C-alpha cells in the first residue's frame, strides 16, 4: 500500500491538511499524520486542534512514498525550523522520492535548494522563497518528484494530483467523481 507522511505544525492551514488527507485515504493510500511539535495535539491556523497519528521522533519514514507539507502560517515557518524534517526532506529528495508542499510550505523546499531549476507554485507573496525556481502561479505544479500547490483553493486539485501520482488516473478520477469534484468543476 502506498504511504504518505503528512507533517503538522502549529499554525497549519486546515483545508490544506485535511482535504488531501481525505482524498488520499478514500483512494486507498495510507496517510500518517506526524506532529513535529513534540506532542500529538496540533493547533491549526484557525484554532482547530487535530490529534496527529505519530510524533516525528517515533517514525522511521523509510517506507514513505510521499512526504507532504501543508501550508498555513505560522505552520510553514514552524516546519522550516525543524532540523530533523529538513534533513529528512533532503534525504528523501536525494533518493528521487516524491515531496509535496502547498501554500506557504514550498518555502521549506526553496530554503533547502530543492526547487533550483524547477517549476513551482506557492501562495502569492511567497514567490521569493522559491529559491532558484520558475514561479508558475498555477493551482498545482508538478516538476519531477516535487509537487507544489498554490493555496487553500488548490487543496482539492492538489490532493487529486497526489492520488494520481500514487494510484493512477482511474482511481483519482473515480474518487473525484464520487466526491462530486468533477461536477463542481463542470459548472
């Protein structure tokens, strides 16, 4: 079974964390939410407390297909300050494995040099944090093993793109239809 580790820090953007998680789990992907805060309860940017599945220090991550960073502020800054996560992202990228970040979270990837000579998107105003990247302003941008998303409104198409990358077009299409996303986009 495909496996995604989603990293949560205080100040994460609610929809960017939960919509992709929902889509991926509906598609049969194992998603493990991981707190980098040293405690399982993590508070979103809008005051919603979420209980993470695991603590960062209790995971090995060798079975990860995708490492996923939701955005939000100060969530993205908190992710960026976690040295263990930063090293994990570098190691994962060196193996050519998938990394995904949405909204402000691509700033972590930019700061690590993972976006150099790549196309990437982020929340408007964070373009300067995409060090070395060509900013696309798209809802979702895929370049090699890295997927970036623009912001809260991109949470659904971002989630479907992650599902597509793990399970293929047919499953992603079935889940999108079942969730009435395709109906929404046809109006």
